C-alpha cells in the first residue's frame, strides 16, 4: 500500500504543480490552505482549500445557519497520473484529517465534481462524501474545442454574436458533495435545515450529460443534441472557478422538496 503524508506547501509550489498537471492551469484566487501530498520526499499531489466566488452565498445556500468561517471549499485537487487509482481519495481523507485536527472550527467541507469534464465525483464517493444533487451549467467552445467561459462573453451572449465568432454553447452538469467534520448532533441539525437532500445515491458516468447547440447551418429553429459520450475539451477558459455561477443556473436551482436525490437541481 502506498504511504502518503500531507503537509502545507507554499502557494507558489501549488501554482506550479497545477500549471503542470491540471487542465485548469491556474489556481483560484480564494485559496486559503494549500496542502501537498507527499510520497516520501516527493510531491505527488496538491489540494487547494478556500472559497468559490461567493463564499457566504454558497454556504448559506447549503446550510443557512453557517458562515464562511465554518467551511472550506475544495477548489483544486490534482495528483500525478503515476499514482494508484485510489490515490486521490486517500489524499482527500488525509486532508480531512489534517483540517479536523488543526482547524476544529471548520464544520463542513464542500466541493463540486466537474460533470462538464465527465467526472461524476468518484473520488468523493470513494471517501464517503454525501451527494447533494446537481446544477445545470454551461460554457462555450471554439471550433477546436477550446473552452471559453460564459463570463468572457457575458455582454454579448446573443446567438448571432456567439456564432459569428465561432463559438458553440455546451450545457452540462456539476455535482455537489459535502463531508461533515462536526459531531453527530450538529450534523443531524444541518441536514434537517438544508434545503437539499444529502445521501449516498451517487451519480454515475451515465449521469454526465451534455447538450450541444445546433450547427451554424440550422436556420428555422435552434436544434440541440444531447449525448452521454464524453467530449474532449481543451483548457478551461479564462475564468477557473470551482463551478460557474450563471444567472440561468441560479434561476433553475431553486430546491424542490419532492425531488429525488440524484436528479434534483440545486445551486
């Protein structure tokens, strides 16, 4: 069995590792804790813990009684391909133990699995995180399948403009996960107050679905094509948040009490 240990690392070391080994290339600005995974003296993985673009909104949307000091969001997790397949979940567990021991005030950890990249969250499932539904999100791709974040065209997102510059819209899903660091009583209270249903009815590969905007030859009406075949995207666009925050996604993510765990939409 591979033996890992976790230690804090400088932000610069984190940034260099992500640039070399992660499709997102950059680390988000709200990185508060940089942890490295070491095998002996070799750095084999990094994890960036902090917040997304709207920290208070994020945590109070999930658990209304909590504040920003009560949680961390995992906004980068990266490991060398040479490590065992269970290496990332092992690393994730070590991160949890490190945070619980050194920051006892943290109540919950939160993360998105990037369904737009064909990832339903196997690394979280292997570490027994709770699944809390998905949001629908989108980005644009060029003819070469290079990703362009919607915020880069936020002022000109009409169909005629995006077509004129060779962009095609792709819609997909982001999957929500959390892991509690608190005691059983607090966990029960938070689960009761959350508007989302948390459990272990996990999504699978088939739950990663993409809808592609119709081709430029479409005239009378816009035609979209839905697929479960994992597309290949290059890069991640200029904006590299844990999950895109779109006005449309927020409009769609109002929780429904009767929604089943796997298929519910939330934000």
